[in-house]
C-alpha cells in the first residue's frame, strides 16, 4: 500500500540536509525533516522525537513568579548561593519526597539541570588530578556527553541493557578499579529507556562509589515519574529511589522542567550531600584558595558560568517545593498523563508487530512514562526511523543516546488525543508493507 507521505519527499529532504546516516541524525535534524515533510505533504506528523514538556506550567509557580516580578525582584542580582527560601524549601522537598537529609546550604539553584550537570562535571573532574574521566551508565542524555566534549573531559560508557541486577556491580568495578573515574552519571527514571534502577542496584552503585571514592551525579529529571507507584505523598514512603541512601559521595540534579512543566524558565536545583559539600580536595583547594567542594561548585563554577540563576524563577521553584511539601499541590496529578499516553501508544505499536526494546526492570514490566523504546523485527535503527518518516511518525534512534540496541526512543509529550487513531491506521499500513 502507498505510504501516507511520499518517500521521495522524505528522501529528498534528508539528502538536502546532508544527513548521511539517519541512525545518527540528531533530535534537531529529525525534527527539521518532520516539519518540512509535514509542510510539503500537508500530512500531520505524529511527533515523538523531542523530549519537551507538553503540559501547561504549574500555576502555583507562575503565580509566585509574577508576584516576585511585580514586587521588583528583576532589578536585583540573585545571591550566587541562591534565594534562601528556595534553599530551605529544596531541603524540605528532598526530605519529603526522597526521604534523605540535605542541609539547605547544599541545595544550590542552577539554570536548569543542564547547567547543573555542566558545573558538576567541571567540579568533579578537577577534584583529583588522577581522576579525569566520567563514566556514563547508558543510555542517557546525549547533550551531557557534548558538555564533556566542550570541557575537554574524557568519558567512558556502557549500555546497562545487559548489566542489570547482580551483573551491574562487576561491570562498574571493571571501570572503577582503573582509578581514573571521577564521577558516574545516570538518570533515574532513565532517558530514553525509562528503566528504573532498583534499590539493590542503587546500593551497589553507592557502595562502589564509597569504595573507590567516586562521586555519583544522579539526574532526577523525571522526578517521581515511575508511575507504577505513587511517590507523591510528602514525608511518607514510598520515596523516590536514590543512591543517597547508600553513599555520601553524591549530587542530585532536580529539575523544574518535567515534574513541574517549568522548562521555559530554566530552573533546577543541585543538591549536594552534606559530607561532599564540606569536603576539601587538595587539588581543588590548591586551585581555588582552599575552598571546599560545595563552595567551589557555587562561588567558582556557577559564578563563572552565569553569575546566578534567574531571580524570579527561584521564587517560583521555592513556592512549587513548598506547596508540594505542604500537601497543597500534587505535582503527580498534573504529569501522570504521560504514563497514560505511553500505555495507549505501546498498545498500538505492539498490536502492529513492534516490540519494546527496554521492556523490563529485572522481572517487572517497565513503567509507562515520558519515554519508551520500540523496535521492529528485521529492521535496524536507521531503517526503522527512516521508514516511519514515510508514515508521518518521527522518533530518534537509540544509538544517539549511547544504547547498543536497535530501536527508537518514543516521547509521549506532544501526543494529542486525535493522534491515537491516526497512529493506529498508519501502523496498520506499515505492518502490511513490512511483513515480519
């Protein structure tokens, strides 16, 4: 059967953009091909390539930010350590929803977790001259590797797909025993696979971090979005899983972008463990006038990068944290729609012969959330991504995220209600045209 969009349109656009291997096309390139093909064909694309929140920003934050602006906060430089009330509420938020204690001084606002990661990489990679390499538990967020490329910092990576459970420890130790790993980074839930590391796996990571004196950078961009359990009741278990229960060597990246749909204001908080915040590394001390890790992070790295974080956005984040901790605002209620969308989308893809690539957390089916992964029998990543473009469906290949599996990342954020029927019809044609 004829594809919904003429193949010639897509193929010509890919060639014009100079994309030689569609498996390695970036998110922006895939997005550009989809937008141009949509315009030329007149056929609406079902866009699944961009990991951008598709929900309105949380009103409690917007109201607080407007009030702060009206009160004149825009004329004042923010303190490099952060708005005191935000630091206090961030500390409460960590206690309420993660169940661990981090002092307010160690909760430092950043221009989104992107800046938080950048500053974390800078600080960790300079802490000990013998340790000059970051280890990624992949798949992961491609831009973080680009940040290290910009900094000139080395990194290593492995795909966690084959190393879950008891196999994780030996794999990690094979890198750590070399003595050159300054930090380990991963996201939990994971972008793009949506795997969620278990408490046993986090205990393994934390134990090894302590043994080899390595810092863990835990990216909680999708905070409490493992919708298999309700993690949204303040000061009551179950809590967001964290390595912070098993080591003192950690930083937590908490973003306003997804949990609060506050992406446009570029606001997040890096929460540094009390022990790490006050720790003196000889190499940092020699370079930065004897300052401990936490103050190097804020008064050197962040100060040099941006001289602080948007003042009014800090007021928004403070109020979001406060309202969540006080039980006035259940952020999970706003964002659980992502899980509902994933459930519907998976059902359509599975019915038409696709499979979920990262399908399990050990013996449990993977959660429905912001992302999931799909493959199709007999097709590699590039072939599948390109073929789906002919059906008005855009997604990125897993290879771009550090995965070694053949398949695509699907994002649920921009799916609209009328598109489920569209997708079902198009995938029925896809299955006819591509018999397994």
